[in-house]
């Protein structure tokens, strides 16, 4: 951008989109997250847990960063055919990123001997076992690089995660808080960059999604139609599984 050509706006600029470009969904295990995402049209599932094997869906299994790069290259060669790319789950993706984080570390002066005989890999086994938690910085770097790479593969990205049950204290009383199961700062990075974070839970034959911010559940949304909302996102109607993605993606 050339500063001489920059013109400050004199009126309010209208939103470019109403629907979330970066969405996080999380729930307890076996709540139907993968079934739900499989019904979203034009959505490629990057399956890191092999949870989609029993479902009909646009899907590829991802076991390594190398797998992900191959898929990304194919998407680019095909002219970016998908409207959505979903990572199922981002919780498992964090484990997949460990070898990549170790390569990043080995390119730094302090990690130059990591893969050498008698080096850090042999001594510690994993970058996560470096003293004083030094390895987590490289896990965060790896996560940041890979998520930004994934975001370039489609206009909209969905990160699917498991729930983490955390005990918190408020006014002297303990209570359980449901949160996205990611490591410390990675979770904060992921959530800060998300347009909307929804918690999915089941009641009978219906799955609900909540974007209501509370002490008990860490979720919320920037999008006006999702702010502080809670609604049915999927259900069985006369034995047929029906989803309501149009409540989230309205444009």
C-alpha cells in the first residue's frame, strides 16, 4: 500500500460478510460433530482422528504435516474447489504437529543437534519434554503456521475440537467450566482469531449449539445473528438426520 494513495473513510464501512469465516465447534466425545460437518455442502474434512470412516463425506485422512501439504497442493492444482475446510479435530492436530515443531526447533541454534546421535531427541524423546516447557513455543509456532496454511485452502475454515472440563473457583466456590481442549497459549490464539465459537450438546434426538458466553462454557460470536444465540443445529426427523447449517452460514 502506497501511503499517498490511502484515503480515510468518511462514512461507516458496511460488513464484508455476515457469516463466520473462522468457526470453532467443540463438544464432548460422540456428540455428533463429525456427522454434523459431513452434511455441510462443499466442505472438505481434514480427518486427523479417522472419525469419518463410517460416514459419507468429502474427506481425507491426515496423519502428518506432509499429508496436509500434499492435500493443500492438490487443492491449489484443482483451483480451490471447496467453500469450507474443516479440521476434525484440531485437538488431534496438535499431536500431529510435534514432529514439525521439532524440525522448526532443529533449525534454531539451540536445537541444531536435536536429531544428532546423543542429541536432544535421543535424550528427551519429544520436544514437549524440554526443560522449563521450552518446547511449547515451537508447538505454538507450528500450529500458527499450519492453521494459516489451512485458511488459504478455502474461504471459510472450521476447527472441530473436544471439550476440556476444567475446575474453576469463583467467590470461594468451585465449579466446572467447559472449554476447548488445546494447550494453553494455542487455545488463546485459536479462540482470539475465531469469529464464532460454538458449544454443541445433545438432548434426546436433537443437537443444540450455543454461542452464549458464560462462566460455565467458553463460547461466543462476533457475528450479529449468532451473538448470545442457542438453537437446534441437527436432529432426527422421522428417522432422517437433518442439519441446519443455514442458521450459521446465512450468506
